[in-house]
C-alpha cells in the first residue's frame, strides 16, 4: 500500500472521529446542563458564520451584491430561492465587472 | 398490510422530500468536486486515490487542504493532522445532531454520522427545530445524492483534468459562501442568533488574519458557542421548557 493510501485512510478515520465524537462525549451525560444546551443551540449559526465571514475580507462589489441579494431573498424565500438568487447575481455581475 | 403500505408510502415520501432539499447542495458542491479531482491529480494523486479520498473522507475543505499539503511534500502525519483540524467543527455538529437521532438503531446512526457535512447538519437541525421528526429515511434522502455526486464528480474531475474553463466567470469560488450565508440566515429566529453570529464573525476574521486558516473556523465557532454558554440561560430560551 502506498503512503498516499495510508494518508487517505488515516484522514478518513480522523474525520469520522470528529463526526461521531461530539455525540459520544455528550451522550455520556444523563442530563444536559441548560448552558450546554444553549451552547449546542448556538452551533449552527456559530460554525456556518465562520465559513462566510473571512470571505468578506476579499469580497469585491460583485460578491457583496450577491450576498446582499441572498440576505434580502432570505426574508421571504426558502433556501433554494436564496441560493439561486445570490448565485445568479454573482454570475451575471462577473460577466460585466470581472 | 394496509398500515404497512401506508408507512412505506410515507417513508418513500420522506426520502424524496430529503432528495428535494439536497438539490441546492448538489449544485453548489459540484464545482468543488470537479475542482478537487483536478487539483488532486495535479498534486500527484492517481485518479483512484482522488476517488477514494472523496469516498472515504467526504469533506470538501479538508480534502483540498490535504491535497495542497501533500503536493508540498509535507510529512504525512501533518497532512492527516491538518485534515483533522479542518474537520474539527464536526464535533459540534455531532453533539448537536446526536440529540435528534439518538433513537435510531446504532448502524443507522453510524451511517448518519458518516455523512454529517455542513449542509446536512444545518438542514437536519432546522427540520428538528421546526418540530418535525428527523427520520433516517429522510436524512438519507438528503445526504445520499450529495455523497454520490460528490464522489462521482471528484472522479470526473480527476479524469478530465482541466474540465472547468473559467472558474472565476462562473462564480465557482463564491458559490459556497452564498449557500452558507443562506443557511446562517435560516437560523435567524433562534434566541441569541445575532450576538452569536457577531461574535463568531469577529473571532473568525481576527483568527483568519492572525492564526490563519483553517483554525479560524474552530476559533470562530468556539467564540460564538461560548457566548451562548456564558450568557444567563434566560437569554438563550433554554430553561423555559417544561
């Protein structure tokens, strides 16, 4: 077996541990403290934000326009509408602005 | 018999309801799968290895980082550690979604955790929050198309190399941020949403500038979660439940 294969295998095991690990730790406790529960409820917004925020550092007018439209559509539409609207604005604007 | 047929029909409906929700994810991740395959071969992976990496790790950002370091001939253990670091955020997803799927049979849970990606978590969590059950069939309908397309497209990218002519004009580099912003906004009715988002955004940007990628993800996430933990429970709406 090549080194590459072992890297992939070890990477896969490490990744699976992160995906199952949080549950294994939490499930050891019979009751979940309200503060821990509050923390868990904050997870989606907290993590997903970190995948967007640093992108703002090198976002130009095109990217900002796409994000603003995405946010506006979110007030009314569902996830699909949001995504398509944002992507459409981005791709259209890039044809002209570059 | 009748009850069985009904429950089967409902299970089928659940599956397709999940598939429908998976479509934006399939669209948004396709360019990245192709790009990953291309870069993987560029950096010395064989087509089979690129395919295997997507099939076994199934985490886009971590695969990109792994490939990049591999191409720079970094020590193997460091490549693995970096993959672990990029994927570390899943620990939080795992703890969160575990509350929703703990009643599944163990084998189903094992599969469920394997396909626990960012959108998978966010969409399942949103469903749980709206009071609907997160069943295995629905969850699989949501996750399976994303997985299958991800693996196949990684292979295609590896085989056809520079398949994507002008990634910038197609906005490919920015499709995921748009998608993730949509997911963040979908949670805006949660208690503490605005302060958590603000804390995570600030911390991740500062960490991105100082410590660097990929640590900004974990640092930013921890900042937001800690804020929710530290603020008194009556702000977070937790203690009110019967």
